[in-house]
């Protein structure tokens, strides 16, 4: 029982960090599009690296699941996201997010932000945030 509580708390903390990183990048992208000064470069770079690490991991897990291999080394929340993304019926319930859009997001995050399609980045970040928030609502509560 303790292990489940620790895993849920760890997953919830990771989700908060990822949503914070998504918000930082989305705000910076919107400021860039508006021609306003960007946020602190270090903060934006840290957020981008955090998200890129997560999206790369998610891409690997999606690839394994698409080959009908078990999703190994992922917590229940991440496993649920992966299974939903590769399921023909599950991806239909996600807001504009699919295995292909995860790969597209990875490619956008790998580019320097000034070279990225900021409008597409904002759309993909919004979809990822919604999926993370939705999946975290299904997590068991820590007591």
C-alpha cells in the first residue's frame, strides 16, 4: 500500500513539473509571437529540456506499444497515456493528441525556439497539458 502511495505522489509531482514546464514554454512562445520580450532564457531552456526528456521517453514507450511489446518501466499514469495514444479508440478521446503529434512535438522541442513553428508548438503543448491533467485526475489519492 505504501508503494502505491509513493508512486501516486511521485506521478503527481512529475505531472505538476511537466505542466509548469508546458506553461512556461507556452507563455514564452506567445510572447515571441506578439513581439514582446521573452521570459528568462534559463527558465525557458530548463522547461524545454524537461519536456523534451519526457516527450522522448513517451515516444520510445509509444514505439514499443505499437510493436505490441509491453510498456515496461513506466508508472501507471504514463502507461495509461501510452496505451490510450496507441489505441485506435483511445486516441479519439484525446484533445488533438496522437502518437504522431507526440513525435511532432519532440521535433519542435529539439529545434531552437526561434526556429520552431510557435503556433504549432502552442497547440501541441495545450493538448499535452490536457492529457496530463486528465490522466492525473484518474490517479488514486494519496492518504
